[in-house]
């Protein structure tokens, strides 16, 4: 029995060693391979099907290793993402609430509707919802929130794999304004009622008023700066002439009744100079060129004081240079407002930013899925809401008192954002706007930063907040301690001398 066990163990060890040795030889693999049918001869007797490990003689001509071809991928090949927008069977003229249908060519996770008028900035309309019945995405567009006009309507779809694409545009015409009809043959003794302005007419009237206000402000600033420069030049001219005459008299010359030429040269058309410098300042503001701005100020000072170009401004001209800089700052503000929009805090405001709906993400965390914005604008008109940093641009209708309310159905990323409201011209450029209101979104919460929020009157510092409080308290404690020490000493002396 022991001999049999020894033989089994020996054979096993030998097989293990042989297996390891063959495994080290190049080109030899002892792992199982799939069944391969090979024909070694045309004779039927020599045709064999090999299902075992290949052990061909290594002295024969080497043959190409029979590596199995990779299996074809079973994953479906996705077609390029695309989508189409349809208005249904209705015409391209939109009024009231209209359903817009979007059909992507494969599964998507979100569909946004956007508008564009001419070459203006895109306007965000909202998120479409998937309709299980029709198998399409549907967006209920309330066109009364959009000014009348012609637009390009398109969708932005996002697939499961993160791919995003825009659909082809559909041209639509929004027409909601109703014209008042006059009844023929009707007679009335009432006074004629002035025609009610449409939102577009009201906006145009307001913009013309603001444009005229800006133009007058700029003219006043230019005229004031021109007058300051001319007055300074006259003062400098008189001072220089008096100085020259004094120098001549000190050298023994007689005073002549004929005025001598001044070093400032011939009189200057200051209004023309200021207008030219204003145009240069406008170019500098558009480019953000601060060095050019400094040069413009120095040029005006040199013109008034007759200082040659390329020389430094003397100390006696610094006071006038400050006055010029103040006027330039005012002019720069007017130019900046014209480029970025005039801030009208009385008419345009963002009064509140708050969360209206909280959703739970797949990972279990909560997020603010809908955020509401509320504020003021031009009464019975359309205003444009700008939400940065994405940015999102939407059009909102105001009521008769100028109140507007908008709920964003698109989730914002966590972090800092800004929002302001205003109106634009026909090219989409912001003309008048509110102050921006910064806010921070963190998960399901919105925090409006206090820096630009509604200012709250600060109470006067209390006595405790005063810097002298702790010093006074310290002095009081020292006085009380001194009193106690004094009383203690007094009492100890009395106990030592009871007869006194």
C-alpha cells in the first residue's frame, strides 16, 4: 500500500514539474483553447478534429499561431443625436398657450426650449416634459409672456451619455396684442379716451426719455468741463502775463500800453477740444485702457495751462487736474451706462430670490429644483431677466403696477450667481437695468448676499459695543477693590485699638 501511494505521489510530482517546464518554453501554451478543426490531408482517414492542447514538433516549419478572432461587440451603435421641433397641425402664428412637440431620435434626459429674434441673445423658455401617451416631449408655451414678433424656436436636448445638440429651428410669429375696434355708427357724448399704449410703444417711449436724459447729462458735463478749462486758461494767461511784466520791470524796462503776447498762445476752442477728448475717452472706456484715460486728463490740464506735450504736470496744476478728473469720472459713468445699460433703481428691481421646489437626486441629496424671482419693472410691459453665471436670459411680462414674477424650472449649479432685470433695444442690447443682486445656491438653499440687498438702517452702537466699555469696567473694579482693601485695613485697626 505504501509503495502504491509513493508511486502516485511521484507521478504527481513529475507531472507538476513537467507542466511547469513546458510553460516556460516560448510559443507553448498549456491552457485550453477552443475547439479548432484542421485538415492535415485530403484523405478522410487523416482528417482529425483537435480538442486538445497542440503539441506539434518544434522542428517543423513554424506556423502562425491560431489566435481566435475577437467576438463582435454586442453593444448597439448609437446614431448621432438629433431632434426635431413641431408645432403640430397649427400654423406658425402663435397666440395664447400653445403646445410645442419635440421628438429626439434616441433617449434623452432633458429638453430645453429657446427663442432667438434676429441676431439677439438666446431667450430661455423652459423645460419640456415627456408625454408617455404620445412618446414625445411636450412644452406648453404661454406666448403671452413673449413680445409680439418673429422668432426662431429650437430645442436643446441632452442624452443619457451627456451628449448635447440643438434641433433645427422652426420659424414662428407671436401675435397676442388685440387692436381696439371702433364701432361704426355709434354716437357718444363722452370725452374721447386716449388710445392705450401697447407694451412695445410704452417701452419705446420710456427708452426715448432715458436716451434724452443721458444725452442732456453728457452735454452738461462736457459744457461744465469746457467752462472749467477755459476759466483756468484765462487765469493762467493773466498770471503768466503779470509775471512776465513784473520780470521786465524788475530789469528796468518801462511798462508798455501794448499787450505782450502770452506764452499760452492764441485762444483755444475749448468746446471742440473737450468733445474730441470725450470721444477718445469713450474709446478708452470700451477698451478698458486706463493709461489712455490718464493721458486724456493730462492733455486737458496741459491745454488749460499751456504746458508743452511730453512734459510732466507741475505741482501748481495738480488742483486743477483733480477737478478735471472729477468731470472725467462723471463723463465716464455716462459712457459706461450707455454701453452696459443705465441703472434705474426706481423702475427696475429684483426684490426677492427664493426656493419654491426641492428635489431629491439619485444619490439621496436634496437640491433646489425650482427658484422663483420677483421684482419691479416698467408697468404693463416686457422685461428681460438675466441670471448669471450660466447665463440664462428670459422674457417676463409685468402687470399694470410693474410687478413681475418668474419661476426658473432649470436647476442651477451650486455656487455664486447674479440676477438683474432690464429692457433691451431691438438689437438685444441692455439699455436700462436694475442693480445686480448676488445670491449663493447651496444644495436646497438660497442665500442672498447682503452686500447689494435692501439696505437696513443700522442702529447706533450700544454702550457695550463702545471701545471704552472695558476700560471703564476695569476702572470700576479697581475702585471697588480699593474700597474693600481700605475698609479691611480700617476694621483691623479698630479691632487692635478698641478704646479708640
